[in-house]
C-alpha cells in the first residue's frame, strides 16, 4: 500500500477547508482610534500583490515598500459620524477585515463679524473663485509612487493659531469649516516643505493668495497659502525641510500667517494627524 496517499489526502483537505493557512496575512491599523478628519495608516504584512482594499465603500491606493509590507494612507472625512468602521482587504478569494473607531468629537464654533466684501463676493470675484476651484479639483490626480521620506514635519517653527475643523459663522449668515491648520508668523517667516515631493502648483489664487501645492505621492498633497514669496516653482522637486516660500497675507487673509492644508484622495484631512503618523 502506498503510504503517501493518506498524507496527500490530508494536505488536499487542509487546503480545501482552511484556505487562510496558505493566504495568511496580518492587517494593522495605526492609530486604531481617530477623530473625524484624521488620517490613519494601514499596513498589510504577508500579502502578495494584487489585493483590493476598501474603506467606506471606496477603493484605496496602496504601495509595496522595501520590507515587503503593503501600506495605505486612509482619510476619514470630517463629516464621518462616530462608530467602528471596517477596512476590507481582499486577495483572490480570501477576504479579511480590520477596524478603526471614529470617536465623537465636537469642533469649536466661532462667530466673526467681517466687512460685507469679505463675506459676499462680487460677480467678477465669484467667477474667478469658481474657475480656480475647478482648476484645483483637477490637481488632485492620484499618484501611486511614494515620494515622501519617513515622518512628516511642521512647516514652520511657529505656534498654531487655528486648528483644523473649526466652524466659522460669518455675519450670522455664512458658515465655513476650517479645513487646515493656521500657523502664526510675521511676513517673511520661512515656510518649509513638510516632506519630499514635487511642486504641482505655484499661483496667485483668489482665496489662498500665493499658493503652493506639493505632491507627495499616493494621492497625498500639502497646500501652503497666503505666502508673500515663492522660493520654488511648478515641477520642481523638493526635500523635507526645504524652504519653499515665506509667510505673508496674500489672498483673503486678515493678517500674516500660514494656512496649511492636506488633501488625501481629494479629502481634506487634519495636518496634525499626519504629523503624528510613524511612517
């Protein structure tokens, strides 16, 4: 009698009944608890390309890095309600999930009284602002190639004056949500790239004034507004810590400061949550 047959049968049944034994991989979420508007890091260890990753019914980009792990930066929209949300990873016929908890967070509300011209736009200015919004939407083109180098750093050595998510009610009639972080600074204070990437925009915009946008790869962009001067131009490569401009008050600013925002896959996220990620 061939003694190999029972062994082969056992292996066949194991593969049939326990497919995860062959396609085992580990999913890690950092941090596991976030606020609305935050960004988190998803790491997959032991999986081979290709995989599909979805969060809130959207497909996520991912990148294979040198140690064989797959990583994905995941945005949580500022309007996401509290609760636990699944990240679904599919490889072939194998599907696994991990969870991230979005906590209930109340953003600060402030009321402002501004000159009418700062709240209601003339038809000419409205037309300009609308055209620039269309142009900016075309800027957020996903790029699967990672350009950043380890952790992200602050763009200035100055204090934060206004945090992400603050709700502003202007003249009791118009409401906006602050989708960035404001840093104090006198005109001429250096502004540094928060990480490596390529400049994809350096223009004078209606709202942002002199505005720089840096593409860091994988759909991640940093935006620097109200600058008094550009030190780099479109298509230039920058490294983390390079001076890219100077703080100013151009555009719709009431005084000199840096408004810095971060876009990931077209979603505005809290820059401070990006600075905290261990990349």
